[in-house]
């Protein structure tokens, strides 16, 4: 499935990602992809992106760590004995 991504040169990637993160535009559910010297940062709202090229691209879902709270129906906690 293709999603909107900001396309920047690899060397400008961290600056662009930081700028997009400050505006809360980075799609945290998708991976950031590097290909042919370009960095593709998935964004949640392409219309809110200013001063960057936005393209549609297929990027993989981001695999996150499974937390204990994801596995049970209550909020687990550690208690000191």
C-alpha cells in the first residue's frame, strides 16, 4: 500500500525528519526507507507538509516491541516485596 512520504537527499534526512517530527507529521507506524540516495519519511498528512517534496510510495509497516500491557487485559506493574 502506498502512503505519502517526504523525499529528501540522504544527507538532509535527519534535519528533515526532526522538522517533521516537531510538527507531529511523521507516521510512526511505517518504516523510514533509503533507496538510491533518497530518504523517504512517511507522513500522516501530506497537505500539511511545506517546503519538501511529497511522493506516494510503498513502505513497510514498522515492527515495534510487544509490551506486557499489549498481551493482557489489565495494566501490569512491578511491585517490590
